[in-house]
């Protein structure tokens, strides 16, 4: 009788536990995780090569994606907070608006600065030395093994209201101390544009930092200027351009490709075997101020990725395209941004979902594009300085210099830290 009673109690406890389990509502993170799992199984480019996982073993979409990602090739898939994504697409930036790098002489310098940043309005430019940040010698921080964490702790979180004190040295050797408070502002993606009068004629010079929807008006302004000045070649500096929206890439390609490419195949998008019906060819668009150029020189670094690389690849069947700088990142794939949930959006998922090829079916450049002339990023000079190593090498190449695997410069690749959050590169959005 005693054994029987224990058995009855055990059965009741199991039944009650089962009821509790059945009635337990899944959390938002669990629901998001389940949606991501289905996306990966159906849409992920390498869905046949993913590790087998049990989704219930992972508490949220972040950990699940890391477990499912095909790590041999996929360095890019990620989960993003939706509010961060909205800020990026609207070109909303929070911080000082600078990239800082360590140069060949172990001095920390401004590598890039946005025009709407307060420091830019105070006169700070690319190439300025930062001797101290909040009284701390900055160069030794960049030499630490954990320099990223040390730098972040010194400059503070990317939130408005944090004030930092900078001691700068200008190109003239003058020391200037400035206080600056991190703030929210609209960034510019066309960092600089001008023309260069060379032996070969008038050359356009464009420094472009990322492909996002607000870039369209900035590119229109730059190419109207180039068109009015009748440029016959163009140098496009994409050294810090990690990509972005592929539809904006089409716009830039249309400006450079000119009227002779309108309507012709530009890129081909290819999906996994389950989504072959989604494969398609993207043609060159029309543009309000197209230029007619003979040669295109692209300035690159390892930070040049995705849409930037596909500009190189997509133009090559139609124009003489040469690169100066360093081997690019090597991202021949793209992603669709998938929001969840639709009514109360919290996450946007960025799994790799397509391979990208040019009109000649050239793609799969996972090792990146090696430069025709190798030159390391020279952060000691401003964008329009013709003695800046990459710009100087591009000019020499246009004026008859030879291609080579090594450049005649000794600058090492600088360590560069950027403000801001992770961006999706080579992306489309699915709402």
C-alpha cells in the first residue's frame, strides 16, 4: 500500500509539472530565437553546412546564431537591436564623430572626422595628432594587448553627454586643448570630394564612407560637381567603407558607369538551393549626373568590404578599374534584414542569405581583392593632400605609373578605433 501511494504521488507530481510546463508562456527572447531558427533553416546561404543544434538549448537569438553560423566562411551574420539599426539608416550618430589611429611613428591621430561633429567645427581635421585624452598619453594605450577595452574605458560609452578633454597637435606643431561632449548628430557619408588637375586631364576625387539611404543626396551633389567639371577619370576612396545598402551601391555604380551602362547587367544575386526562384540580375540604373570616365581608381584597406567590393567587381566588365592600397575584406555575400516581431519590433536578424556575382559571373572573392599598387593607409595627412600616400599612388597610376604588388611606401597598417555600433553591410530589409 505504501509503495502504491508513493507511485500515485509521483504520477500526480509529474502530471502537475507537465501542466505547468505546457501553460508556461515563452519569453520574447525564446520566440525571437525560434523565428531566427526557422530563418536559418530556410534562408541561410549555407543552410546545408550548419552545425546541428537544438534551439531550446539557447536562451536568445544571439547565442543561437553564434551556434548555427557556418564559421568556415561566415564572419558577418549577426543579430542587431532594431533601434540601433534605425539610427544607422537615418545617419544618426552619437559620439565625438571621429576615428582614431596609431601611425607609423607611434603617434595617435585623427583618421577621420564627420563634418557635423563639434570637433570638426572647432577646426580638427584628419592627420591631427592626439597627444593626450583626459590627461592620459594616448599612444601607449594603443600599444596594449587589450587596447580596445582600454581605449573604450578612457573615452567612455557611445552615449550623449560624456565630456572628454583632448590635447591636439596641429600639422604646424601648435598644441590645442579642446573639451568636447559626445552628442547626437547627422553624419555625412561623403567625407570629401574635389577635382585634381593632372597630366591626363581633370580627375574626380571622392571619399565615401558608407552606403546608407541618406547618401543619395550627398552623392548627387558630388557628381553634379564632377559633371560640371567634365572629369575624365575618377579616384574613389573606400578605405573605411564597410558597405551598407546594396540599392545605394546601384546609385553610385550608375554615376560612375555613366550612360553607356544604363540598363546593362550589374550584379547577380544567387541564393541557396531552396530559394533558387529568388535568384535575379540587378541592372545599372539611370543617374541624374552620370560621368564619362576612362579609368576608375579605388583606394582600399582591409576595412573595404561588401558593397564597396561589389562596386569594384560590378564595374570591372565595363571600365578599367584599378585598386590602390591594401587587400580588401573579402565579402562576396549579402544579407536580408528580417525584423521581429513585426508589430513591436525588437530585433533585426542579419544572416547571410545570398552570394553576389558580376555580369561575367565573377564572385566568391573570400580572400579579398589584392591591390594593383600596395600602399598602407597614411593617416598623417588630410584627404586633399596630394602627398598622402594612397592618393599620391593613385595619381601616379593615372599618370602612367606601373602596377605592382608592392608600393614604394613604408607606412604600416595603422591600428584604428571607430565610434558607433556594428553596421549591416551588403544588406536589404524585409519588413
